[in-house]
């Protein structure tokens, strides 16, 4: 690392690698510094299913991303559309209209072009057949505005980006923990990095921070998210401890966004404290709209059918954490078993089964069985069975007259065997972070861009508040990674006539 670099990228997930590729395509000499060892590298991106929320107006837009899509596949699917207007509406509605207007506009309007850019680089995509479309009468209908995922999920995405980055001449170093920014009154000039027991300076004309939020820092979670959040499990990497945010704030960067908010989901109650790459996102349990959730008191506590899973799953983890004992049980019957996502069929899940509801509630560990049975029976009696069940639409088949209604996809639990899975809160990433401008430059507390410092990915604040539309995280990482990398390379080009210093 003693040679001069134009751009140093901190982190090695989707946002970081998109930044590195965008800088390299402008001729910049790029170094990527990844804190994790290579076997655990890739940030949270490696733990995802690889879904991207992007604008598409028709099947031709999808075929531009997925040229392998056959006529037969198109013929048996209703892909619908996902227009800019729909994306804006979802971002506004889901964030309670708090999303930063400029960042939201960039995310939405550049999503389609960024996906085509990634495809042009060699990233492959395919439809999300198994998780975003139910097959009804021989035809798949996609729902919730989420249609495209990376080939091989998150691991496939990261492996593809590593391969493409190396082919582009990007140097990647693992086990390299960046501890501080090298900065003075004129801006940022590099980083301090510790690798192999030695700390050194690496000088660069621009630095892109893309090393995640603070979800893996239990002390920061408790400080900013609130009491009890130290008990949450972390879905992804153990290395996202907020170091990029800390070092930027230390030189005067402005904070931005929902610091008390995060992406948090239902996650297996007995999963490890941090993500397991052998399981990936398999500990998640996202078919709850098809069943009911019961807490330790034997009570329902959310409207499981309030909206498509894409628009509720990232906030229901918080609701689960707020329950007694920080857990809940998801209950289903045999009618919906074929519709449950693949993660319900993995080994090592916290799962019970019985042939009667009475038998099932007796197996729900730490739950008031009598109260749970009464809740399930009351739910069964409240289901609007006269309304047709349709998992591909918000069908209006509710459960009425209950203290907490179920708005859609209500089915009486009346077909054995009955299954239940225990879940707790799994935090994915935090919503608070650094303030950036439209060029991806980190902004200081006076509202001025910090020369030489850019940011992208989960450490950027302002996009998400309280909740999150599924697939928009990877999309935001790619969009803002590309913007930040291009901006950093442009600045490096302006400064290239000056001497590069490296130690």
C-alpha cells in the first residue's frame, strides 16, 4: 500500500465496490480497504438475498437487465410495472414523508440507469420467482414493487463485484481496519489503517466511506436506538460498528437522518448474535402475513396483513423486541404451508408442530397457553371467509371485530398440522448517519462539503425513517456508491497534477 492512490474506498460491500468501479472507469487508481478478513468480507451485502428495488416501465426494461429471460418465462408471469411515481409514493408513504427529498429523488430517478450500468459491468440479475410472486392458476404475479435480484443472492453479488473490480485494476486489501481520516483545514488527504499489527497512513486525493452503520455496536445501539436494543441480534456482519461515521464526525461532518431508527425484522429466536454466512438470510421469517403472531402473553400485537411484507417487515422487528421477553411465535396451518418462504424449511430453526391448536399452544415455549388458545379461536371466528383469499394482492380478506385487526390474507387456522416458529428481533442496519450532498460529498456542520470526503451505503443518513421498502438498501448503495466514486475520481483528476504522497 505504499504506492500512491487517487481514491481510497473504506469498506467492501455493494456500495463500496460500486464506488470503486465508478472511480476506476474514470482512470483513477483505486484502493479498497476492508476491515473483515476475506472469508467474512462483503459487509451486509453478502448476507442479503440480493433484491434490488428499481424502476421499470415494461418487460423490455426487465429484459435489458435479464437478457436470459425467455419468452416462456415472460408468458407465464405478470411482472406489472414499477414506475418512478410508484417508487416515490412508496418511499414517501413508508418513511411517513420524512425521506430527504434530494436523496430520494436521486435514488428513484437513477435506479434504472444504475442497474443497467451494473449489468453492463457484468453483474447478472434474475426475477425473484420464489419470494415475490405466488403461482396461482399457472401464472406468477409479482407484487410489492420488488422483482429483480442478483444472481446467487448477496454472496453471488459480492463475488461478481469482486471479480469485476479486480479486472478493472482495483486493489482490495482485507483485514485492513481504517481507524482515522487524514485531514486538515483543506480537506481529507487519506486514511490511517491498521493491518497486520501495524498502523500506517495511506494518502489519497479522495476517500469514500462505505463501511456500514453502527448496528453491530451494542453500546451505540443502546445509546441511539434505546433501552433493550443491546438485546437484539445482528442479521449481518459483526464489523459494522460505526467506525466510518465516528471518524467523519470527528473532523466536523454533519449527522443526518433517523438515529433512533433501524431496519429490524423477525429473526430466529435462537440464532447466533451475529450473522452466519453458512445460513445467510435464512434465519429471517417473513411469511407472517399468511399467519398470526403471538407474544408471551398469548396475544396478537401487530396487524400481520397491514401491507405487503416488503413494506412492514423492516419495522416489525422493533415491535417484536418490545414484547415481553423480546420474542414472538408465528403460527400457520397446513393450508398455507406451500406458500411459506424457503427459510421455513431450513434445519436448525426454532419450530414446533402439533395436530391440534390445543397441542400447539402447549408447545409454545414461554407463552401463556390458555390465553394463546383463546386468541387463536377468537381470530378464527373473526375471519371474513366470504372474501376470496389471494396472496398476490391486498385481498381485503380480514379478521374483523378484534382489538388488533388483520387487514388482508386472513385464513382461519383450521387445517392440521399446525406449525409455529419462534422469532426475535434481528437488526439489519441503522438509519442515522452522515449527511451528503447530491454529488455524494460529506457535508460539514456548516453545510459545506468536506473536500476529498465522500460517502455511500448504510452510513448515509436521511433516506429511511422508521421503516423501509424492501430492496431499496442495495439499490441505494449502488446509486450513491456510483455517484460517490465518480465524484471522488473527478476530484482526483483535478488534483492529479500535484505530487502524491504515500508512507
